[in-house]
C-alpha cells in the first residue's frame, strides 16, 4: 500500500526525465539550488543532464529505497545500521549552517548572545520574555526589550528541524527527555511556518519572535541573528568560514557510514549548529553506467563546483575530506564486484 | 448505485433501440467508474490508516498529542481546526455571496452587471498557493496591526473578549485562515447563486412586484424559496471546498498541532497537517497516522454532505 504511494510520486519524477544518459535524484530542499546550478554547468560541459526533484529529505530517503531515482538526497544522515540494512552508501556534498533569527526592535544582528541550553529553554517555553534574567545575564549592556517571546518553528517535516532539534537535545537534557530530535517533533510552544521562507516571514512579522533558518535565508533577508556559544566557549559569527571550521574539525575518518553531524564541533572558530547534506546511492549498482554517471557528476562538483556553491552561500567541503570520500567511492559503490567509478 | 435494467424505452420507434441501449450503458459505465474510484479511495485510505487506528483506537480522534518522536498520534487538534475554519469561512462567505448575487440580478444596471460577474468569477481562477502567499505576506501583518493588537490592548485581562481573541499578534491563526477560505469559496457560491436567481421565471417575479412587493420581499418570499434546494447544494459545495483546502491554509493557520483555544490561536487542519508532513514521514506509523487523517477527513466530508441531503429532504413543502 505504502509502496504504491511512493512509486506514484517517483513515477512522476521519472516521467519528466529526458531520454539519454541523464541521471535523476530527489530529496532535500536545502541543497536543491546548488544541485540545480551544478547540473546546469555540468550539462554544458559533459552533455549529461541531472533531473533533481526537491521533495524533502524524507521523500529522498523513500525514493531511493523504492529505487525510483538514481540517488537520494537527505540533510539527515542515515545511521550505519540503517545503511547496511538497506544496502545504501552515503556521502556529504556541501556544508551549511542553521542560524537563530529574531525580531527585536533596537537590536542589531549578532548583538544577542545565547547558549545552546538557553536556546532550548526558550524553545521549550520555559523562558518567556526577552528581558528574563537568564537572557540578561549573558547580554550585559544589550537593551533587551520587555517583550514576550514567540517561538517560530518549521511546520513541515524538514532536515533543518532534525539538525536543530538534535542540537537542542545535545545541549539540554530537558529538551532531550520531553521533545527529542526528529524532522518533525511535538513543539512545546509557538507556531509553524512552511519552509524556511515561512519561518522567515513569521519572524519578520512578529515582534519578539525567534525562529531558525538556513544561513542562506538569514543572509538574504538581512535577518537579525543571535550568536550561539560553541563548544570552545566562543561566540563565532554565523558565516561561511565558521561552517567550514566545523566541517574541518569533524572526525570523518572514524565515522562509520559517514554518519557525521557537524554539531558542536570543538574548533574555536566552529559555528555550533553547522550541518552537511548527504547523497544516498546503492552500494550494489544494478546499472554500472548509471552509477558511474552519478559519481562522475559529484566528482565534477567536488573539483569544479566550489565557486558556484559559494556564490549561493553554501560552504564547500574541506579539500582533505573530499579526497577521503573519493577514495571511499572506489571501495563502496560497486557493480559485479568492480568499482563503477574511480576518481583520478 | 444505479442498477437499471437495460431495455429500450417504451414508445421509442424501432431502430432507435440500439442507440438508446448504448447511451444508457455509457451513462451506467460512467456512474460505475465514479463509484469504483470513490470506493477505491476510501478502502485504500482505510487500509493505509489501519495500523494507526489499531494502535490508538478511539484515542486517535480525542487525543491532542501529535508526537512524531515518540510515535504517538492523536488528531483532535487538526479535526477541530478543520471544522472550525470550514464553518467559520462559510458563515463569512454566505452572506457576502448572497449579497453580491442579489445585487447583480436585481439592482445592478445590466451594462455593468456582466463585467462584475466576470470579475467575481476571476477570483475563482486564482491558484490557492497565491491566496496563501497573499494571506501570509499581506493579510496577516495587516490583520495583526489593525485588528489583533487593538483588541488585545483594549481587552480586560481575563475577560471573555480576552479569552476569545487571545493569541500571538502576528495574524497567523484560525480566524485569518477562515477569512482566506471565505474569499476562496465566495466566487463559486456567488456565481452559482447568480445563475440560480436567473432561473426564476420573470413572470413570477413581475407578479410579485405587481402585488406591491418591495425588492426585499420579492427576494425573500419569491426568489429564494424558488431556488432553495439549489442554494443548499451550493452551500454544501462551498463547505466541501473549505474542508479540503490545503495550500492556502497551510501558509496562514500557524500550524500548531494542539487544540485551538481561541479564535486568534494558531491551529492546524487535517489537510494542512498531511501536506506538511507526508513527504517527510519516514516511519510507517507516522505515514499511517497521516493516511488515517485523510480517512477521517473523508468521513467528515461524507457526514456533512449526508446532513445536507437530510436538510434537502425536509425542505419539501
């Protein structure tokens, strides 16, 4: 029954694919703009097109499991055991960050400092006013208004919510026990906007609100962001270098199945709520040529796509991580016992 | 179900019989196809929702917990939101639609009646996503600044006004969602009302005027009774649309899963919940709970339409 629904959706995605050696993917909305840009540039160079459907991370996982697409894309990494159960292999592509955005009259971006624990208390509805002593203690000299806090979260299931709630669970035991981490959770308080733009719109319209959006949205909207304390006790700005620092300090070598969350990394310059987005492909490719085309595309993106990614406010993976991943491909994605693609 | 015996109609000239039988079969096939599709949808929704119904039983309808992390699902919040927004939007749209159509038929000069009617029907052509965007970016901020804040400022704390209109002043709530829905169903209702009023024979109307009735009396005592059954049908169509509208509501209702406590509280509807979560629901129980929601919406719509039929039956006098 369930299968039927998804095959239907996948069928739609496939029906729009052009003939030829084009590859198809579906999933996360967060990296969709950069995948589309990469695909345009790549097609101009190689003639191979990519049809990417931004249907959400959960949808991407479902579609690759149903084999309706050549690769799935998810902001939420699959756990190693789930990967081996489904015969999938995952690798990251680009890095981004999640930024708490606020609407506080008279407050400039980066003026308000928060800790992860306090952020969770705010989203739990335990701290209800901006001039509460908990917030004031971290923000000496900041003219915090006497406004009630309105929490704005995502209403749709999203990888962004998964990363954000995972961070809150890491930082606050109360959040971990009461709410937990998932792409949609039972929010204790507040209202939900659909998509990053829905959250951004509600925050913009509601004085005293706080929400969370992908960095690109915060930057494009010139939103007032809050700084969040990282593991080293510092308050870095939410910018590309801080996300890059988080990606560089993560332990990629010793993460089975590339299950890497870039949250709360130890580097002094690391933005605490950084995240990366993943591609899912089958370890055993039924069609060696198709599998090779997929990896060729991402090989091109790793080598030539950084400038395009940066122009859209994404952060490329550190060079050493890319090299490591390309070595993995030769051992992980096979057809008839042979690697489908070996990067040069 | 239609189960007419296939036979040539009495009194038809010979030679027409074959054509008649083909025509009847075609009609029967169309009806059967529609019923089969309907049954297919109901059955597949029920089967898809079965795990959730088994797990939560009657609590699925009465509990307000909707927690994807612990896999506990209760739909009381979305169900309440669906019913409240649908009926509230009908209460707003019905008088407006009646007013517009009566004006167009009775009072409006013929030259401008047509353009206005077309303009009203154009409203029906706007995609729901556009209504949603407009609601979120235009109506909600305006509503928050000019309606919600003044009410919140002048209400006595703890009084009934305060209780009825409590909510975050940002315009994303049950009431604004109902407003948007009202604007969306209004053109359908107004257009069909107008057509209905046009079907009233001019002789009947003129006779009433001849007896010295005022326009209001003519509308009340002649026109409306003449088309009452049709009107109830139109109202039900509007209600059906309001119950199932998804995109526009998702944008502006605030998407809070709990039970709404006031008119200006954020809430959710069944359609908005399914739209928000279906694509991202990875666990089987979550998916099943969403399909079960779809089944509940089907039942609600069916019950509403059944009540409408009963009303129609009682209207025969």
